[in-house]
C-alpha cells in the first residue's frame, strides 16, 4: 500500500510547483515594474534636461561655429529624446501620456522664451557671467511634480485605484503661472 506516502509526495511536488510558479510570476512582475520605473526616470530626466537647455545656451563661452553647432546639436538631441520619451510614456499609459503632453506644452513657452533670450545674450567672458540669478523658465518644479504625481500611479497599489481618482489627484494643474521668464 502506497496510499499515504504517495499522497504526501504528490502534495509536496504540487506545493513546490506552486511555489516555483509564484516566484516566477512575482519576479516577472518585479522586472516589469523595474523597467517601467527606469522608463519614467529617463522621461523625467529628459524633461529636466530640456528645461536646463536655455541655461546651456546662456552660459556659452563663445559664438564660434563649433560652439553654436554643439548647442544646436544638443537642442536637436533633446527634441528627439522628448519625442521618444512621450511615445514611451503614452505607450505605457494613455493617462500618464496625456499628463506628459500637457506638462511639455506647459513648459514649452518658458523654455522657448528663455532660449530666445539666451541666444540674444553675448557669450560669457568671465566666471561671474556663469551666475545668471533668477533668469530662466519659471514654474518648472510645479510641472515636473505634476508629471511625477501622474507617474506614481503606475506603481504599487495606486494602479488599482479607479480612473476618476487618477484624474482628480494626478492630473492637477500647477498652482502657479504656467511660465514666466524672469
């Protein structure tokens, strides 16, 4: 009679199989979350780099063709990175993608005005010229915080909250003016 030993062996094997399957599934979920986290971090870094671009222009030390070419190339690369990030975010989540697009539009005026002003300034010729004070796009932090709040909804328990809470909480407009060049 192999009744009880066979039952125990089958239950043990079944338990091990369930544990292995659970571990495999949880690992896949964690890996997907890590990839998503990296994607959102890169998207946020691209937004930050874009808002810093006017400062790179303003702090240029020369109007030589090489310097102007390098700055123009950096601007083109930023535009490509912005579009790639927007595509990635939108593919991951339509809701967060909509917030990304609104944040980008909200920052565009201030970044564009600051770039235009920076190109009109002469190159920096002394160390003191690197300190530009309160110049540049304003309200950047409010827009970046808005994107951060929206991105947070893609992780943990927040994913399970119905869409109306996302719209109410993560989709809030910045409190301050959209942009002002100081």
